[in-house]
C-alpha cells in the first residue's frame, strides 16, 4: 500500500484501538408470549363475530366460501 492509501486507514485503526469493549446490557426487556396472549385471543373472538355477520351479508357463493374457510381457521385456533 502507498502512503496515501494508509492515511485513510489510520483514523479507522486508531478508532478501533481506542474502543476497548461494549458495555454489557444488564436487563433485557421483551414481550413474552404469556404477556401477549390475551390480546390476540380477544381480537380473534371479535373477528369471529364480524365474520359471522359478513357471511350472512355476502352475495356471491365464492365470498361465502372464503368467509367460511376463514371462520374454520379461526375456530381451529380458538379451540
């Protein structure tokens, strides 16, 4: 390497030598599945009610079948 090329690398090397270590994290905060469990369950229950209503309001057979399929999936998850 030439001197010109090393001049750009020198500050990076100096910075890397000056940083000794990263301080460790003492406490991690995250959501556990137990804390989040009631929220999706309640949302699925309310979604099921809305899908029941939507099934009665749909006009085409294809929309009824789509809604029925989603209702079966929601029922399977809730049980």
